[in-house]
C-alpha cells in the first residue's frame, strides 16, 4: 500500500485496520486509545502523529517507510528571496 500525501494516509487507516481483521474497539486496545479515537483518526477528525501512524502500521503487520521528495522545487527557491 503506497501513501503519497497526509490526507491519503487518513483515508487509508480504516482500510488497513479492516484488512487486518480488527474492530475499532479491538484496535483501540492494541493502539492504547479509545475506539472513539480510532474513529476520529479514520475520519480525519484528529490528525495522526508519525509515532501513532508507525504503531498503527506495525499492529496491522506492515512496515512503513517515508520518502522525502521536493514536490515543487521552484516554490522552495521563492521562499529564499
């Protein structure tokens, strides 16, 4: 599963949890949060931290890697002026 933007990560959290066979309650226990917090992450009501995302991915049996790439090199040059 490849995520390209922060918002696409939020949209995929539920799919990843369901693919792993967890209910929100079960997953919340493993993640150390309430089922309501799981729902908030999945609906993008609450932004997920990198640390929580890493734990989410690990609980689901996946590895996570992050690539840092310039999305628009020209925009970075404008900031220096």
